[in-house]
C-alpha cells in the first residue's frame, strides 16, 4: 500500500448545535511528485483515484484497529481528488477531533494500492489507476500540496452532552467493532502488491566536509557538529583549531574520509514496453480468473439464407454450429532472494530497483508470449522479394485474404525490427523514399506513409505499424486487432503481483513476481503473414 500525507488543518464547530462531524478537503493533488521511503519518486495522474465503489475507511495514523469513520463523498477534478469524511460518534472519534482542534493532528494521509502505473525517463513512477483503501489523520505530513479545507465538529464536553447525544436510543447496547488479531500461530508468506511501497517524511542529510570529518576524529564522533562549528569560529578569528602533523597529506593517505558519490538513477538498458500487447489490448479473464482454463466460443458453421425456388418450396436451412474452444493459462514468473544486508545498506535501495527490474522482465516475457503465439497462428499470404512493387502486391494480397467472405478490414501491420529497417530504406525508381518523414500534416512526394521511431500512424497503406523486438527476424504480419468487433487475435492477462517471505536461516528475503497470460486466435484466417524470398 502506498501512503501520502497532506497538511494544513482548520476546525469549525457546527453552527446549529447538531452533531456535525465531517472533514472536507483535498485528499491527493495530481501531477505532484513525492519521494517515498524506499527512494522511489511517485506522481498521480488526474483521474487515478476512484470516485465510486467501496468507501475508504477513516483511520488514526494508518492503524486499522483505530477506525474512526468513513469517506462519504469523493469529487474528482483535473487538479486533485476532493473528499468529505464523517467521524463516528465514538470515544476514539471524539479524541481524534479534540487532537485536531488542538493542532496535534494537523494532516491527513491517503492509503492507496496502485493497479496501473509506468515509469518515465527520470525513473518517476506515474500512477494511472489505484484502489483507494483508506484515509488517516496523522501528525506529520509526507506529501505536500494537499490541504484540509474544513473540519466541522461537535464534540461532547461534559457528561450532560454525552447523555444528550444518546437520548434517542437509551436501551441500545454498546457495540464494539471486532479488533484484528495481531498474532498468528504460524507465520505465513507475506503477499505484497506490485506497487507496495510506503511513503514517509524524508529527513535531508548534509554530507560533512573533509575538514569536519578530521575534527570529529580528534574530538569524537558524537561531537561532530559542535567541532565543525568551533572550527568555523576559530578560522573566523584567524586562530588554529586543530594542529596538523608535519608532512604532506594526500587523498591516498585518507581514503576513509572521502565520500564516494553515486550518480542516479540506475542506468536502464532495457525499455520495458509491450508493443504487441498494447496493440492487441489485454482482456480480463472471465469469472475473475479462478479457473485453470476457460471456453471461448466461436461460430464454426453459420446459418444460411438463399432465394426460394418457388412458392411453398423448401427454403435454405442450415444449423448453426458453435465451437467450444478451450483456452489455457500460461504462468509467467520470476524470483529473487535478497540478503538482509543488501536491503539495509544500499542507497538508493537495491530492493526497489531489483523489484522494478523483475516486474519489467515480466512485461517483456508476456509480450514475447503474445508475439510468438501471434506468429504461430498466422497463415502465409505470399512472398515479398524486397522491391517496392512486390511490397504493395504482398500487402494488398494479405488484406484481400483477410476481407474475403468476412467484410472485416485489416488494421495493423506487425513486424520485426529488421523488417522495419527495410521498409524505411525503400526508395522508388526516382530515388525518393517510399515512406518519407512527414510533419505538420504535410504529405511528401511519395505519400505512402509518415514515420517516426515508434510507429507510422495510419501507414503504410492505411495500416498501423507495430514494431516489436520480440518477433523473430523477417516477421511481417497483417491482421485486425484492437477494435473489439472482428478482432482476429485476443490476449488475456491477470497480474498477481509480488510475493514475499522472510528466510531467517540465511538472513534473507525471497520475493517472486508472477501473472497468468493467455492468447487466442479467434479468427485464424484473418491473421496473415508475408514471408521474404
């Protein structure tokens, strides 16, 4: 769970004397970066928090055993998520309101579980969607930019007030919410969600200078700051605070005093993209994905309609046949074991970097599964000899094979990196590029396509180009995907996230990341490949 804290608190008593016990304000500002305790920088996009569904609970300091109310209203805007929470009429709720009125609890903090996120070039985690689990009253903020605009409170201050609040139901027994059992007989593996990190206020640390280190060594490590201040004062009075020994001192003589800077973030040589999966679209498993397999029905025989030969003569009659296609699930998983020392001593935290890499490798493996199965399902529609003329023929032959007797048109051209390079180098008989770079809506002399490093939007020949390094060399596939209706190829996925368990015998933590993925060639005849001579 990810927790972010907002500050600025105001208390306004209810004007009509009624027990109005609400808190209103900003739960989380959007497009604002915050650094969490593991070193990860996070930013939430507008609309990333839900306004519907189960209401987040109101806690004291993220302690589920100290629930004090519910978030009753959620209002989204392009700038932030606004909320109203009602504090329950309990002794703990009264205590929370009193502490807030006294300025002790002057901040709120949201607890969320990111479900969809990515990383930008600076390594910032960009959250696109998250489950909002709880909102807490806390004394110390860790996420700036959000404010509590109003707290309307009616707090009993005497025994008479308490009795007045209970006159409507004098005979009702006191109800105590069940408390969570903090002790379990058998330690179970701890399950961590894919984005489980905790945000805490971070204290800035200034690295001492080499001179301050030397002063601390002479007088004592516990008086580092005092010695540094004394040395500065002595230098200001042109006095000598420390007497140096005779002889030259070089950096090779004092390696333990020299800080070693580490420039971050970590260099990333892999781009965790899923071109095929993004183009096809990931679908959810039916029934929450609880079964090992599921059935995807398709029509193997259609009904028929034809002209009647003569009046009262038999008309065309064909029985529809529906095939029950069984789709199985592939488990994609990886694990890593970190030592307790590696978790404790590394900065930036190696644990978060390694887990990010493990999740990125899952993305590559799932896209590779989708790419391999797409190629395996394709049927050949001809051979391209590498020329411009034959490319046009091959593409349109494949499009014809897809559309014949179906009326569905292809949408996408999938290809490997080497084929993408071949297409970009094609030139016509006049020496001009067949697919020139086109910008600002301008068409080139040979306006078959406009290109950039990622895609040719709408081209070549009206097809979206998807380049994926997970394809085998010389791969070129034309098909229809991403439209919902008439899709020839489907991809299903359920990401299970991180699992973690302590291994005391070796002072380590073993973690794994896994998910389930499936592919289905819904209309194999509409998946056509073009081979090369």
